[in-house]
C-alpha cells in the first residue's frame, strides 16, 4: 500500500469529510487490511504505510482496539492486526470507533433552509451517504500497490 489512498482525494479542497482523526483511522485500517493474512504490523510500520503521525496513531489504535476492530500483541513478534477480515469491517464502524458519529456534520449548508425542496434534498443526500458508508467495507478501500 502506498501513502496515497482514495481518502486523499478532495481533502483540504472544500470537500466535507470527517476529521483528520477519522481519516487517519481509516488509513491505519487500510494498512492493516493490506498486510498478509494473519500478519501483525508494528505501530511504526502502520504509521509509515498510512502516513499517520506515530504519536497520534497510538491513541487511534487504542480506540480501534477498544471497539474490537484491531487486536494487539506485545513482544518481538507482536503488533496489530484486524480482528475480522477487511470485507467484514464496515467503514462506519471505523468512524464510530474514533468518535465520528456523523461524518457529514461539518458540511456548511448556507442559509437556504427557507426552501423546503432544498431541505428535503439535503436529507435524502445525507441518507444516501450514510448508507454508502454502512455498506462499504475496508476491503473496498485497499489499493493494490
């Protein structure tokens, strides 16, 4: 896996997306999903593969572990790995594990709320986006190197 993932596209260009912590969590999980089956990765390896600051990664990995998405083992042959196959872990699970309840909450809608069809359209778009996050798995985000 390279440091460039589909999650890099649009970030910082006015496109609403979850906070950096959520992006980093997804990148870390993608790195783990890209590892050989059953292999463990050290936090430094994950940080490098996912382009995530190592100090910040420790907290994220702890939250992912608490949510049951990753397991950790200490020692020379230790490291982190996903607890389930990447195809069984949904993106919204990862986001919730690090505290992102609604990844689209930061979208600025302006002051068009006086038009009922705009409010309805926003609601429908939000439902589609949330459903897409629920249906998509980590396996779909893995980019072959």
